[in-house]
C-alpha cells in the first residue's frame, strides 16, 4: 500500500464504498460500530492521513482558503495574516498562504496553484505589477468566492476590505499643516491601488482645504520590485526633493516600507528631523516610538483588516444566496503624533 493512502485505497482493501469509509472515519451514526472499528484499525495500521483539501462528501467544501500576499516579510501584511489565521482557525478553515513577491507572473502562478488545490475561496492583496485582472475575474465568474484586502481596485466587482487610506492621508497632511508646515513633500509607491491613490487624494484634499497650492514637484513615486530597488528609489526621491530651489520642510511618506527607511536616509543626507525636515508616515512598526526621533505615524488596523477579510470570505463561501451585493469595508486609521513632526521652531 502507498504511503499517500487515499480513501479509495482503504475502500478497495476492505471491499467497502468510499462513502462508507469516509463516514466511518467521521464517526457517522449511519455506519455500524463493527465497520467503524475495521476502518479505523486499518487506517491506523497503514498510517492513513486525511487529505484536508479533499472535498467533503456532504458539504462539497475543502474547508481551506487560499491567501495571496505581496510578501510575508512585510510587517503590515504579517499582522493581516495573523488576523486571517485567527478567524480561520477559530472557524474550522485551513489557510494556504502564498506570496507574489510583487510579481504579476508569480501571482498568476499562485492563483493557478490554489485553483488546482480546489480551495473554497481566495483572499488576495494584489502585487504592484498587477494591471490585468482577467484571470481573477475569470475565477470569480466561475463562482470562486474572492475577497480583495489591503490593496483595493475597482477593476473587479467583489467584496473588499482595507483601511480608510484617504482619511489617513488627510490626517497626516493636516497634522503637518497644523504644526506650521506649508511646503509638504509626499513619497509613495507607484501603484494603481487604493494604498497609493487614496492616500495621495487625502494629501491633496488637505492642502486644498488649507489654501495651499498643490506642487507636483513635491510628489515622488518609488518602485518596489525588490528591496534593493526600493532603497535606491527612496534615496533618489529624497535627494531630488532636497535639491529643489525651495525644498519641502515636511514630508508625508505613504507606505510602511518607505516610512521606516526615510529616517535613516534623511540622516545620511546630513539633515535633522524635525529641524531640517519634519516627517510623518504610514507605518505599523512597533519600533516607531523607539526610533530617534520617535516617528509620527498613521497606523492601519492591519489585524482587523485580515480578520474581517477572512470573515467576509467565509460568509460568502457558506452563503446559500449567491446573488449578494458586494461591499467595500474601509476601516479607520489611527494617528500617532510624535517627535518627528513636532511644531517647527519660529
């Protein structure tokens, strides 16, 4: 008998039906005690391990979901995965976690693999390279439940869960303005998703509401195909900003990765925070308060985003009503104002 024994192997060996074997292993009342003992003894003797991805005979589900993220070493994503895992483990679902590494091609491979595993649904935070959602839309059209989380786009009609990025961008920029800064730069990742577009819109709206003219020279976009590329593009963006005839006196960084890098790069340029340039950024790092100077930040409810996204997906999987209206849940961000954005000295 093979090591990767299946229900069919046991059924053939004991001359039973696959359904009977499955029910016996599940301790079903439909199966006699004697048959249960035979099946369990055989399964134990041959080290049978149930395939958790196999579709249930009665429920038609594997009780597994696929999760595709940009990178598991991203602090914000790690918190979201914790929330996803907490909800799933508490509700009888397994998670198959895959990472795209910001590659569209790798994202497609991840989705194809999850499709072959026959998962019940998919949670996905899109790669920065992703501009074509045809494959994802194709899965949805074939009744695969899908929930977008963190990085949201209007190119697919499905449930979505993320932070209120517009409000976070507005809060960050307004805080700098209230602290006496009117030349405010913005560095963000080049992306068509809400984490970039909505934060930029919030930045622009805060400027407009305070009668400050938007200056496109103060906005820089960085590439994030790799850590090395991000380091280089953030460094170049800061150098270009500070080389302007009228450089910004404050900076709003639009992502966790940029925010945590900015302090070190600014200091390498020989500039003091907040003396030469104030700084506030999106970041969930627990080190923000311990940095020197302590970093003002917009905190995303990452754990809750992951938990809610998993909850919405499981509800979609288990719902008998497939004609449900799709919702977009945007959870409030939290502002933490610290030394790096303190009031500019007169």
